[in-house]
C-alpha cells in the first residue's frame, strides 16, 4: 500500500495561556496542503516486527526514534499485525512548522488500519495519534479545523482556500521549542480565531497573526524579510507556519519564484 502524507499550514496561531503541566494552550487553524511525503507498507516474511528504510531528505536519527516506527510499534502493541516492510520517502522539510513527521505518523496508523482490516474508528485513531504528538490527530481526518488545547481539540471551521496558490519558503534556520516559546506572552484573544477566519481573506493581514512571529522574528530577521517579500510580490496573506521556520504566502494568481527565494527550500502549489 502506498500513500502520500501531506503537510499543513497554520492560519493564525494564538498562545492563549501556560498550562500547569508546562505546556501551552493555543488556538489555531490547521489547513492541509498538497506538499507530500510518500509512505509505503507491504507484508514481510521477516521474523522481526518490521523493516524500515527511507529516501529523499536524509533522516538523521535512528530508526527506533523515527515517529513512523513509533506509530507502527504503537499499533503493533495494541493489535495482532504481521511483520511489515516500511519505506518513507521524505520530501517535507524538517523543522518547518508543516507537521511532516506528524502526518507520517498519522498516515501510518490509517494505513495499517486499512491494510490489516483492524476496524479502528476515527476517534480511536485520533486517540492513538495523540500519544505520538499534539499535531498528529489532525491528520487522521485531514480536514481544516479550529484547534484548541495543545492543538488536539478540534472544532469545525468555515474556511476554503480552493483555487488559491501558495508559496512556501523554508530557509536553513532551526527554531527549537524552547526558543519559540521563550519570548511569547500568552493572552486570551479578544475575538476567537474561529470567528476571524470567516473574514474575507484580504482582511486577514490586519486581523490574523501568529504569536510566535513576535518572539522569533527579532532573532531571525530573514524570516520577517521573506514575509515582507511575499507581500511585495502580491500575496494576499502571508505568515509563518507553526513555530517556523516556513514562511508562506497565499496568492490569487500563480506567482513567479523570486531569485532570493531560490536560495532556500521553496515550493509553489495550488490549494
């Protein structure tokens, strides 16, 4: 079985409060986009529970640390499934705020469920995915949602970007979780993002923000520069996705890639 785990972007991200467990409550809109990895599973005659291989962007961690393998082991622990060959072709960049690893893990759960006829319901798959990471449950249904809590509590949302073009630029900048949260100032939103997202897209620039930009941009001015360049080249809305370091812009017409953007990972797609 072959499938294509897709990335997501965050349309707005508000840091609402710090929790007693040390995490933060947020509100954001998760929106799926057609930048994908490729994930394949087949039955194996191997005596080990799984074999794992990868291609594409190098994965510089051990197989056991890979979230795809962790997803397999989670299902293997709870269900009687045979030995499985797993191959991941990595195309979504790491540390990008695009949820590539979370998507791979969620798709692994869905694929094993279908391939081995495990009959796991959507709610149970989301529960299992949550054990792997806060972003993972989103990719089970893989539809736009308003997310609260740590990003795992979902509500329906009215947003459809079909027909718009997206440009994503991911410079070689790594932003750790401690750095991302170091300068944030949690605050309750005056108007819920769930309501703001219903505004015309041309009004998002003045109303929908990613709180991480306030703390991250001063340390990484290139990110602010890229966001400004997207607007200068016709973007209707531009922002950083998640805690970065991808900057994306939404366009009515397909834009041309500027010379400065070619220095970095860049991708243009139609939503």
